[in-house]
C-alpha cells in the first residue's frame, strides 16, 4: 500500500509557502471577506464542505477548502474536507503539502477527525502495478496551526490501523489467506502484548466446531480459528468480544455464485479486517480495557469433499443446523465463534462483523451498515458512536416472527429464512441462536460498506473502506 503514516506539525508563523507544493487554508462560507467570497464566486463555488478554489502565487498553489457554515460544522465535515484536499494533491502529483488545521487546541475531537481524514485519504492500493500507475508522489503532510497535537496524533494512529486493515482486504485471496490473517494477528499481538492462539482444522474440528468445519471441508487452503486476548483492564472486568467473518474467498461452494464479479469475493473477509483493525489500533494506543477477538477463517470452495445442501452440521454449542444453501456460509462459521466466545469469555457484550448478505445492499445501498441485536441500550450506544465517527448505521428489527423463520423442520435451525424475504434479518436471526444467554450482542452486516463505497472523499472507491473500525474504537472508549 501507499499512504502517509505520520504528520509533521508546525506553528502558523513558521509556515514558509515555498517549502510546499500546495498549501490548504480552511474557509467557512459565512466568515469570508469580500476578496475570498469573490474568489469562490469566480470559480463557481460557495464554500460548501469539500469545495476547493485556488490561488496561484510565485511560491506555491494555495487551496482554500470549504467547511460550510461555522455553527453547523461537524467532525465528519473535517474528514471530508481533508479528503478533498489530499485527493487533489495526489491527482496532481504534489510532493509536500501543508494544511492549516481548522480546529483549535481546545477542540480535540475535531483535530483527531481532521488528521484521520488526511491520512485515510492518502491511501492508495498500488501493490500490483508495474507501470506508471505504481507512482505515488506524495511525500509528506504538514499540519499548520494550534491544533491539539496529541489528539491529531491519535487520529493518525487510528487511521494507520484502518489503512492496514484495508490492505488485508485489498490483497487477493491467494495472498490474504487464513494463514496470512493468523500471521497478522500474531504481529499485532506481539506489538500489543496480547495472547494469540491459533487453532488449525484438526484442533477446532475435534473441539466440536462442526459448523465451521463443514464450511472449511471443501478447501485445501488451511483454515484457522484465531483468538486474540488483550487484557489491560481490571481483572474483575468482563472482556468485550469482537467476532469477525474471515472468509478469505467465497465461491459459494456447491451453491455456486455467478461468475460475474466473483473476484470481489476476496472482500468476504472484511469482517475479520474490521476486528484486526480494531485490535491493531488497540495495540498502538494501549487503553486500559479487556478485549478478545475471534476470527474463524477459511475459503469456501467446491469439490468432492465440499459441504452439500441438505447436510446437517452440529455447532459448538450443540445446536444442529440444516444447510439449505452453501453460499450462506458466513453465518455458519460465525456461529461457532459466537458460541465459543459466549462459553469461554462470558463477555460484557459481543459484536460481530460480516459481509453477510447482498440483501443489506438492496436495503441500505453502499451508504449504511445494517444493525440487529438483542440489546437496545447497546444499539443506542453504537448509534451515538456512529454520529461521532460519520460511519452510518441503521437498525433493522429482529422480532420473534423473524427468529421463528430460521427454525428447521429436521434440525434445530436452518441457514436460510423464508424464501426471498428479509434475508439480512434472517442472517441475524440465525446468529442469535449461538449467542449465550444474557449476553448483549449486536450484529453488523457490512456487506454494503466494506468495499466500493461511494461519496466519501477519504475512501478510495475501488477497494476496501475500513468502515466501522473507528466506530468500534469510539464505542469501546479507545
């Protein structure tokens, strides 16, 4: 990957224009003087969030970037404005950029958000180009002004973790394998003094993870069950459990997917990338909390040993599952992880992340993540963190009627709901069967927000987004 992984900081009096190819100056539409208003008008701009106008001097190019009205500004506006500026710099092959921070020192979260936007928008996935497209000219970004430096640096660390998670997802399935996810978990664990445990196929099958083993039995690529334990909080405090779907490539199995755009199924491990991104940020920031991460990871392939429609699997908690469609495999591997976390950690609350259903894209598009769970107060907290981070979520119902629709006639549950109806909710209803009693739990269906996200200037459209990593960090108080 290519991205800027740190910021330089200088006071505004130390800014020397000729040291930089581009200097970004924040502008509020309701605070412009006549000259600046005239400059915006002459370039058909009004000073809305993300608007850019330019003034060329002998020393450099000055870009005035709009932030809308001062009283209406939000941290997300800062991220998007930063993204617009950095995208312009990269497109025009600028090497060194200076940008004045729009926030003051007493506005720490605004400073954090702005630095997040600068770093996140600098990311480009260029690893496999051997021609001119591999060129990445941006060398440095300098933050100018009296920003809250510690908060800005926190934003850099969080954004770096997001960029590393994007990278895992952007690599193809022959590179980001379950083994690679396990290696990355070990790297993060060493950095963050975490205990990392990896179960191989033989071990997790013998342990009783029949649902995960059923999905994995069709692939020669070694599957992995990854556990990361970060215990830096009070010993008496129950850990938070994070579970991520690590389907490193999904053919659909016997229920084969259409060939068109199947290559995008390398992104079916984005749930695990979210969890690894959160743990990577935790390893760097070292908060006083307890968190465990669980990632079941495998390819879903077809062949002589592959799981078949009609098979019955027995999950870790003893429940039996009728497989109606082998392409509804993500919920099968998550089932064992949720059951394992419930039994062995009894978490204070549990979140799972999965590119689970195409139905959520039909419902919410590429704009918002679908939420379902068993605890409204936890969902309300998630919504508040969504407001803070600009990573949009929307709650869907999980009523008893939906949960009844995943009951099987020949086993405890089936891995589909009613034909053609409420597919996203059916996925969550299935997962709920594997959450331990009295454990608050929320399922994030990130199929629409994990890759090819549009209209976010700090996200490269043609690739993984890293969405909801920042939301989770905000939620758990990192």
